């Protein structure tokens, strides 16, 4: 299992043990973590699964595709460490990953 | 009354999209569908239906089994029309992927939120003349005007032409009471927008139409090119159609639910920070598009039954949104709900591309309504539901403002 810590914008933490292969978006939606919508189901279309990856982890998560990069320019309150969490697939190497959720997705 | 004279309680559960009596309050039927027939089959119109949240969440994402290539409405799938290229809502990957990406790029949350001030001004223009009035009509005074106005802003269509566009789209979706709708292809091919497009080619601006004219993308054959005139017309028509009636319904349900729940309305009026959550709860409780349909491409097994290839599957989004397995006290309207997201905008690659826009419009509309009319009570006697099998909501919804 891979431990992921989701931190809501109000500070509430959710530490979840998730299966490798799952996306960070899916892990949140399936476990009722508020603040991630994921409407397009992981197709990298809707930009409603925006997260801030903790700087200590940013270089360890997978690379950003051209489509994701374009969408990241247009999320609410984007930051240099913004990612779409549907595009981050969990592996043992990400055990302990910390992501922070924006105050709003849309 | 004995139970024998109350057929709904003892007969097998029945649902079709055309019955006004079911449409008036479909939720007891949806509850029975979830409990008694999680895979429903309707003999009369020959379609299947799923109503539980987990089934819909999973199956809407399975576009290999549940195809959009013949349309997303029961009658359209049955009509088996040829779908023109660019009609992205009725395409499967890989064709859909390239076309949808073009549209997704211009409908992002940040871009839609950037329209907020313009939307606010438009609401003020609609509502200011009514200040002091004893009655307002959520549909005639706002719902009929705002969504078309906003799509017009996006597309750069002049104000005076917007009403005509809305009328044409609404009429194409209207059904005769109790009957399936008539299907014709002409209503989806961009008729009515040609002159604006040709004018825009000569007069570029910063609107969506200009952006669609300039965008370069890689199509499903791997060719990098611009959109054709025909493709742009189809895109525009889909966006204008989809963004109009549905958002009008959202405004109507906002009026209705906050009339039925005055205590929650007062809380929102006192604390506008509650507005985003209130709009999500309105969208959950009363989805403007209560169901979508898909064509079944291969035999599908569920609940010890087989749905044969070639069938039509309906997804009852409005039923899933109240599934108690997913939403505690699912039938209860509660703006303070701490729960998972609804499926009103669908799930997967065909989820609503305009959801961010709908949300901005809903939030601003509610905010501007409450600023001018903190109290209202719907006049149900004089209200009427729309006769449409594809959307559910109010055609007229007058309310007393004090």
C-alpha cells in the first residue's frame, strides 16, 4: 500500500493507504476527501482535480504532459507546484506523498 | 384505502421519460428503481436503466461498452442517424479525444470564473427593473435570459439575436406531452450561426468564436490543422444548445428549492460564502438533465442478467444523486452536507464541458437574486414544469417576494 496525505485548504488532513496503480484523484474521490471533483474521470479534460504537490515530492511524481500543462494554466489559483491529481499514478516510490487541496476547483 | 387500490405500491416499478405523472415527482420511482430494479428494463420503449451511484460511476466511464457514437438521448440512438464530424458529444475515442480537447481548452475553470463580473452585470440588467415588485418569475425574468446572454457573450453574438437562438434550441428539445420527441438532424448542424461566423471571420475579437477560428489542433488522424467552418458551426451549436436550457433549469430549481427551504435561504442571505455549497446541493437534488443514454456495443452482465449488444442503456443521474449508499439522508436538501460530489455533470470523457460555466452562472444568479429579493415564496398554482423528456425543470416559476 502507498500512504498519501491529503490536506484540505482548511488544514484537515486525510492519511489514506491506497493501492499502487490508483491515481491520486481516484484515491480522494473513493474515500470522500472533499475538495476534489474529478468529473471527467481521469481523462485530463475537466481540471477539477487540481492539487498542490508538496515541494519535497514535486520532482518525484510523473512528468507533465502537454495537455495537462495547458489545463494547469487555467485552474483556479494555480501555483508552480500545481498538478492535476488524475495524472499522478501511485507507486511505492510515492509512499508518504503529501498533496494540498486548493480552496476551490471551479 | 386498501393496498390493492394503490397500484404504485404493489405493481412492479415502472419508469419512462414521457409520463407527466412520474415527471412531476420522479424521486419515489427512482428510490424503488435503486432498491427493486437496479437493472431496469422497460418493455414498452425497449431500453435498460441503471440507477445506483456505484453502477453509474463505473459504467459511464466504460465508453467501450457504453458508446456515445449514436447519440446520448433515447430517441436519437433509435433513429440511428449519421453523426457529422465535430459533433463531439456523440463521438467515441479517438475521434472524440481530439475534438473534445479543443473545447476543453476554452472552457476551463479560470476562464469561466473570469466572466463573473460580466455575468453579474447581466443579472443586474435583468433584475434591477424588478426591484420593489411583489412578484418575480425565476424563468421569465432570469432563467430565460441569463444563459443565452452568457453564451452570446462567449460567442460574440449581438444581444438582440440571442432570444431567437434560444427559442430555436428550446423548440428542438420540446416534446408533446406524454410522447417521445420528434428527431431531425437539421437542429444540430449549426443553422442560424452562419452569418455570425462569417462576420466574425472578417471582424476578429477576443471571443470564443474567434478562438475556434484560430485554434490549431491535431485531429484523430494525426494531422495538425485548423477547424473547418462546418466543425466550428457544429461546436457552436452544441455549446449554445447545451448551455441554454439546462442553466435556465438550474435557476428555476434554485428558486424552487430555496422557497421550499426558507431557513436555509435565510442562512445563505446572511452568509454569501455558503453560495457555492448551496449551488452544489441544488445540482445534486434537482439535476437539470436527469438522465443520459448510451448505445450498448457488447453484451453486458450485471445483477445476474445480460444486457444484449445493440440495446440502449439509460443512466438515471438524478437517482444516483440520492442513493443512500453514497449520500447520507440522500432525499434531504441540506446545503451543509459534507459529502462526496454528485454526478449531475456526468462522469468520464463526456462529462459536461460547461460545468464550470454553469456553476459560475448559478452562483452569481443566486447572489444577485438574494441581494434584491431576500425572501420569496413560489406560487405553485401558477407554475408549470416543462414538457421535455431530456431536461426537467420549470417553464414558468412565479414567486411572491414578500
